[in-house]
């Protein structure tokens, strides 16, 4: 037997036919004469009515059924303007496939409780919509990268040196040694490209973030790109094009989910290149207009990034940060040695979603920067081989997928953009 999904039933194609539906009980209410169930599946929700006079036994099942019980319902699909979505199934038969008693999630529970039962909260409309949108983000990245001739590669997760600063490295016991969980594929990326030229990956990154912010987690999926012969201007275009491709795919595939979240699919179709571009210095000037005294040389924080975002209706690219706060591999601007050829893309409300740069090709400058960061060049010897043997201009970036999903979904915390978020305070469920 074929079981149509709810989205198909709500399209009305099968109106006045007998249908069988598989799903779970999301809501229920009964009067003396009729029991109403709202049944959900991964594609939506539909009302089912059970008439007591027609079948008392079935009415009793519906009246006493628990939230989240799994059912197969057979009945006639009818158009009814009173039903949400305009259609209702008049049940003729209900089979209980999996019973459910005392489902722990009821109305108005605290965020913390919902995180405690995250494995069950995933079934909510909000998180189901997020999961579908997130999947479309992955799809768009893979399609775009492959169309552009990039090779997908996989870096190791156990590493012996960091690239993004020691304070966020997770140490792990590795037999009798101590190693780190990968923060970024950076040191490997710059080696991969001497084989495949244009490389990308989507892999977990781990950060021992001690801060509890709305946009930091300790484990996230990191989409990273690196390419030979790619210079700064080309890098900025690549960032813009990937974001536009993601927005387009989500608008196309997730109309329903965006509406569940109160987001406008049409607005996403307007996120097309070129994006506004400003320098770090210009960003500071914008902050001054908002009466923020920002000290030159500091990194932009969440608050500052959000304020800068308010000047634009698309993501904005901020370039050329002070060299002192940039990681050792970022290229110094040949026109101004105080800054790097780097770029952060800031999304409205969320702030930094992408971090990228042209890479330093001068070995001496890298050694100097390693020293400034207090890093031991011996640990980076394999990485320095990229500059010893046939070094070429190259660039790359990293994008936190959950930050992009947070922005697309309009969430105020990154935790909602991840199925099972990990933070300093939470590693369960
Ligand atoms: O800015 P980050 O640290 O840059 C890098 O790791 C570079 N090696 C990337 C590259 O050039 N290949 O991290 C990149 C992105 C950030 O822009 C942000 O979107 C995300 O990763 N990110 C986090 N997302 C969630 N939780 C955290 N703790 C994150 N830290 C970074
Ligand atoms: Mg960054």
C-alpha cells in the first residue's frame, strides 16, 4: 500500500478519495460527538476527525490516545475550510503502531528543559524545519563546489598543532601522547591543494570555547575551501557566490519550512552578489556613528558586528584587519604591512559567518608570525613544506554552517541551528 505524505494530501490532489496516512499525534481535542487529532509527519500537519456516532470504539481510541503515538489512519480526505490547511481526513480506521504515554514535552516549558529532552524536542515543527533547511545548505554547498571543479577531501580530526590559537584547542589523550581535536583543516588544506588544486571539506571542528555566547558552540560543522592561484578578489567573489547559491537553494527547497519559521523565501532570493564591502577602518567609522568608541587593533565582537550589520540589508564583507590579531597564515597586504588581505563576512543579526584570506607566501613572514603567536615552528614543519616546495599564491575560507543556518532561520541562538548542540555546559543528550 502507498502512504502519501501530508504535504501531498494538503495539495488537494486526492480530495474525496480514501487515503491511508502514517504519522504521529501532535495535538488532540474532543467534544462529545467528535474527536480531532492533528497528525504530523516530516512534511506537515493535517487534521483528522473521528465521529463518535459512526464508530464508538475508534472514537475512544482517538479520545484517549497519547501525544506522539504513531498511527496509521485510513479515511476520506475532504476539503473543509475550518480545518487548518483546508483539508481534513474523516477517519474510518485507526491502527496504533506505537503507543505513547506521558510524552514529556507539553506547552510552555523552559529552554533548559527542552535542551534536556532535545532528542524529543527534535520532533517539533521548529526543529524539523531547521533540519530540512540545514540539509539544503549542505546540498547547495556540495552542488556549487562540484560545479566549480572542487575536489572534496577529508582532513584528520586528531592533530598535533592548532591554527586558530591555543586557547580553544581541545586536548585529548592519544595513548601515551597528548594531541588536539581539529579546530580547522587549515594546515592540511594548504597541503591538499598541491595535489588537487581546488579543495573543500565539510567536517566537524572543535573549539574549547569557555565563553557562553549565543553564537559559539564547542563542536560545529565547518565548511572550508582552499584553492591554488586564487587571489584576494577571486576569494571574495567565491564567498558571495556560495552564499547566494545557499540562499537560492533554501528558498527553492524550503518554502514550507521558512514559512513555519516566519521567514520570507522571497527575501532570500534578493541575497545576490555584489555584497557590500568595507575595510576594518571603515567598520570602526560606522561604529563611531553609533556612538561606540572602538579601540583600533581589537577584534570585532558580537555586539559590534551586529551594529555594523544594521547598516546593510545583505551580508557585509569586512576586509583588512590589523595584522597583530590575524592568524600566522594570513597574507600581509603588500600595499599596507599593518593589515592582512583577510575578509570576514558578517550576516545581519548573527555577525561573522565566514572567515577567509589570501595566504602568506613569504616563508620569513610566516616564521615571524609564528614566533609572535608563541608557536613552535618545529610543530609546523610539515605545514612549512607547502612554502618550501613549489609555493604558489592561494586563498581560502571557513564557514560555520550552524551560523548560516541560524541566520537563515532567524534564530537568536546557534543552539537551535544544531540537532544536539554541545557547549561548555552541555554534552548530553
Ligand atoms: O574564524 P575561524 O576560527 O577561522 C578558521 O578556522 C579558518 N582556518 C578558516 C579557513 O580559512 N579555512 O572559523 C571559521 C568560521 C567562523 O567564521 C564561524 O562561522 C565558525 O567558523 N566558527 C564557529 N561556529 C560555531 N561555534 C564556534 N565556536 C565557532 N568558531 C568559529
Ligand atoms: Mg574568525
